[in-house]
């Protein structure tokens, strides 16, 4: 009587032989190609090199970087562009398979979540609006194009700036950016224009205290409290520049 393991092994060999005979392509083709590549289904070497995978040159031979998003591989102008793809022209070292694949389903060849901004040239990586839709809220509408001042390429939604480190909001000073930052200048600010905070009024009040450097309000008044600077200097937490 044969060993059960021998019988199982014999059945597996027969099943493998049948698969090779009836569908040999299944051994080397992990799935259907995307619609645009179906004509290459039996021409593996059109994209692959033996033992080397898919070189980038095989991709750019049909998809020239300068044409991506603008012209099809047949030379037809792309009039309706559903996605922002012009960043391909700014790729420093193209690595097509880092983002694109095939044989893996209808949309698997476009897994945008795997895109690495490090592939872009240095002068392109900060041109965020070339690919991303600019936010339409009032805050962003007043800002310039330097997204990297607050965001990084690891997470589009995360802002690195810690506002409390420089100025703390309270009920008298709500987080309304344009109140303190004129013309969207995130790196600059002014306290003029609120309450008695005219330039002349602030100058006169500070000169009474012998303070001549009063342009950088938040340096001494971190919370907007007019007496905070006095308390900080009394406690040894700050020095006046004119001491």
C-alpha cells in the first residue's frame, strides 16, 4: 500500500503538469494587462528584460516624460486631463515601477498612495499646486505658494508650525490669521489696528517705559497680555534689548 504522502505528491505533480499543458501562460503571467497594454499580452519582452524586470527605458520608450499628460502614445493631444500629471516632466530619476505596475487589476497600476516625492527634482518638489488642488478656504487664499513653510511631503494635511511657541491665542486674540498677518505674510505680523494699538500709540507707551525696540510685539507679549513682558522680566525670563 502506498504512503498517503506519496499519493498526495503524485496528485500535485499531475495537477501541475495539467496546468502547464492547458495554460502555460499562468506560470509567468500574474494577471491580465491593463486595457492599453493588452496588445502586448503575448510579447513579454516588450516590457521585461530576462532576469532584470522592467527597466525604466522600456516604459519611456513609449511614454516619453515630456509627453505624459499632454500627448498619447499615438501622438494625439490629450484635451481633457482628469489628473495632474505634469510633474512627470520634473522627475529627476524616473523610477516608473515605483508607482506604476500591471497584471494586478484595473486600477492597481496607478497606486497614488505609493508616490515618493523624493523622485522629483529639487526645483519641482515644492511646486505643490502643479499636482495638488489648491485649498479654496479663506486662510489659504491669502497665502503664497510656499506650501513647505507649513506642510511636508510626508503628509499633505499636516502643518508643522507650532503657533503656541510664538503666540498663544485667547478669547481676546482668536485664531484669525489675517488679523495679525497682513497680506498673507505668515512670517511677519503686526499688532497695529486693534484697540489702541496704533503705531504712534504703541511707540509712545513703550517710550514711557524706556523701550525703544517695539516692532517685534510677540517677542515680549507671547499671549497678548500687556503686562506679560513686565512679569517675565521681573522673573528673569526675558531681558530688554536696550538694557
